C-alpha cells in the first residue's frame, strides 16, 4: 500500500470474524476508503503503530488482546494517542460503553450494523476531523490561558501481568459458526507474572497457549490440574513446549485420583490412542501432588480447595501482588437444589456443607467459575458436577463476589443461547439483591492486572 493517505482516509479494521470483516471492507473500499484488516488485538496494535491510520474500527471481543485493552494501548502510545476509534461490537453492555467513552471514541455501534449506517458514521468521523483541523484546537484542548496544553500520554505496558482464557468450553470442543464469539476450546487458563507462567488445566485451548509460549522467553512453566477428566487434559499431547529441551514443566494435581497424576498423563499417550509417547517429550516434566496451602513461586501464591465434582477435583486461587483471581471451572454448588434461590440463607442446612468453598472465594477480586446449566436443564443433570445459574448466583452472593466471569460453557449452548443465559443471570442477581458484574468468558480474553 502507498504511504500517501487517500482522499477519503485510511481505516484499520479490527475484526476477528472473517465474513464480517470481508463485508465491512468491501463496503468501505467501494466508498473510497483504504482499508487494512487485523484479525486479533495484538495484530491490530502492531498495524496501528506501523500504518498510523486515520480511523480504527474496533471489535471488543478480540482474540489475544481484548478490544478495550487495545483501545487503552492506542491511547497510551504517542503514535496513536489521537487516532479516531469507532467501536463496532455485539456487546451492548453499559460498562463497556462507559469505559470506551472515557477512553475517547467517536461512536459505539452494536452489531449487526447495516452498510448504510457504517458509511454514515465513518463519514461523520472524517467530517468532524476536518472541522477540528480547520478551526484549530477546541477549548477542551487549551489551558486556562488559552494555550495548547501538553498531551497527557501515559505509557501502557501491554505485556505486563495479565490473565488469559485459552479455553472456556466444557465437556468437548465445539467448532462451528454458532460458537465463534465465545470459542470452542475446552478448559485452559493462564496467569502471566513477569517471566513466570501459571497454567490451569490442559484442555484443547493449551495447544494455542503452547504456540504463544514458544514466542517468548519463559522456560519454567507451572501447570495446575483441577481434575483429570478428558476436557481438562486432552490438549496436553499437543502442547509444543513439552517436546522442547530446556523447558521445565511442573504439573500439579490433588491426591486421591484413581491413578497417580503421571500415570493419567502417560495413559493418554498410549500407542493405541496417540502416535507419540511421553518418552518423546524431551522437556523436563515434574509431576507433584498439591502440598499444604499456599504454593509460593516468586511473587505469586497459589491456594487450592476441593470443589463439588465427581473424583478428586479442586479449584485454585492465585494471588498476584495482592490481586486475587480464582479458577473454579467444575463445582456443583448446592447439589440437587432446584428451588427458589431467594429463600436460602448462609445458615440454611443446604448451604452449610459448602462453607469452605464460600470462605475460599470470599476475598477474590475476580472469580472465573462455571454456571453450566439453566434452572430448567439442571434437574436432569444433578450429580454431574456442574452448577445451575441460580445456584451459582447464590454462591456469588454468599461469598461476596463482585466480579464473575462465567466459564465451562455447555457444548450445546451456542453464542446466542449464552447471551440469553447471561441476561437471565443478571436478572437473578437483581432478584437476589446482589451487585455483581458478570460476563461470559470467551477464548482469547485477556485482562491486565492492576
């Protein structure tokens, strides 16, 4: 592409769904704009800094780096601090709209967006931009003396401490168009702290995480397994660092499994199931039982507690410099209860057996926890080890959780169903009188820690 800016302007389109991106690009190019595409947040940032577009049209649910974090990074970099941004997303949440407005955007569009609407909003941006250029700085850009104020441009550490969801599906992977927004990989979660990576579960999402690890410098990895059901370990044979000399991988799990942890992992590499054996994994693999709380590695503490699920299953709490995140993807809270959640109290006989888990989660900043079934589905799933939405909301209330990311989505629940289930979750919180910010987890979600 020529470095000369075309008459109508240069646009960067940050959109991970190829069909949507293709249609938007066609619409914009036919109207005379030069369009470059980026399919994930990381690529969007890189191209924005190299290309310096006039406008970025940005999705929020982006792989690798969340759209809001992309916007923060754009505003925090000299080359893109003044770049125009239009958010174009399927997420119609007030919190996202408010945060985006504070960071400075031209408009917030909710998908699906008609081509005419897109072109009108883009034209409005370029018209307002030319007006500002012609008339000089606005009053808000001047100090009390009428002179231009120095630009406030804090540096955003895009590679700082963070957590990433690599797999949010339960039971089995779910490919297909109906699952694009939330993803189809099974359980995998990672916390990055400096040069240390703490990985939780090895579902199919760990394959993509392995590719990411290979790009970096970390060679010591800690893998914590909640339990050894297939959807939490099935990705390990495809975890590239396990085959590379120089990597040190410590694999942690609770005692009381039917087999010891190493035997379980070795078993899935049997020649009858897989062409590669554990002996072909030339990294250093160290299998360990979970010791007494906490496990301390550098500046990170990892705590664990048994959850309600068939077999020896645990949940984890990670303390990163005082910020606490919990990962509890399998936990049937209030097993068997299908009644009205509003009648339950902390001292109710059905609640008291779960006091340890309630206490365990009472001080977390973010809880990543399942709510696999709707209240209608749950009666036929009792004992399967997963909570219904209403019971999970009760756990949030009794533990005082203020931020909940829902994970372990049922393979039968597509994107539209999960959005409806999320709306129902918020309704239940209103009925319970509990203020909790709840959102659906999705493959590729990245959040930076304070």
